[in-house]
């Protein structure tokens, strides 16, 4: 992949194999979108656990994550997170809020008021807010 400087290229990890606590090898495959200066998506698939984690990123060049999902290698995600960015007085960007949804394919939650949710079934959503310092 090329960096924003056209005269440099960087190797990127496509697969990682590490020993597990029981001594067997565990392999993870890394999938990213190709042919771009800034990635919009990255997926890590754990072959041994048959699971995956997927991140999406902003296109504005900051490379900050906007969503995260994890779940089985095939099927609906079990966890979804949305990240909202804020900026402090000095212009420093930080995570302003994270909305977490468990079992997003089955989510039946509705916000009644800030930080209070009405949910049915096993789904839960929470909003975590951080204030600028």
C-alpha cells in the first residue's frame, strides 16, 4: 500500500501465527481494502476460534475508527460499536461517545432518555460519554 507520500510503500500484515497457551499454533488472517492510501476497512479472522473482528475507518485521512464489530466467522455479529468523535478547545480529537449494541441483528432497544434504554430480549445498548478537558 502507498502512504500519503507517493515515494514510499509499506508492507502490511496479511497473516499472523502465534503459539496458544496449550502449545498449538493459532493463525489469524488480516484482510484490508486495497489500492487506497488510507484504509476504510480492516478484518481480523481467527481461524482457530472461527471468529472475526471488523473495523471501519473515516475517509478524511485521520484513520480513526468509526465502527467495530465482532462475532462468528459466518453469520451475524454479536457486538457492534459506533464511535463518535469530538474535539477539545485546543482542537485535539478524542472519542466523544461510544454506542455499544449486543446482538445487533436482534436489537430491539429504543432510547427513552439520555443513558436510559428500554430493551426486550437479550439485547442491550449503552452510551458512554466523555467530556473534553
